[in-house]
C-alpha cells in the first residue's frame, strides 16, 4: 500500500484518478490498495507495472523502484 502510494505520488506525480485512467484499474480499486483494504490482482499488478514500476520492489520493497529497460 505505502509503496504504491510512494510510486504514484513521488515518481509519477499522479492522483489516484490519474493512475486509474493511465492503467485501466478502477479508481475504487486503487483506493482500496492504498488503504490496505484489498490486495491487487495479477491483472492490476501488470497494469500498474506498465507505468514503469518494478514489481519486485512494489511487492517486497527490495531493489530499485524503477523497472530496468529490457
């Protein structure tokens, strides 16, 4: 929850609404994830990954927050 919020605010400089629009994940789902009321589905994680976040960092806090370009 906290890492998603940090990524959204500090790196993307997006509101929850903007992240929802950019990823296709419902705004209510983004809110639930950030408030620790729900766990993201694999589809939601992949959608959020499309913004450039490293999923390993997002899930564990380990490594770099930015995904390495392949």
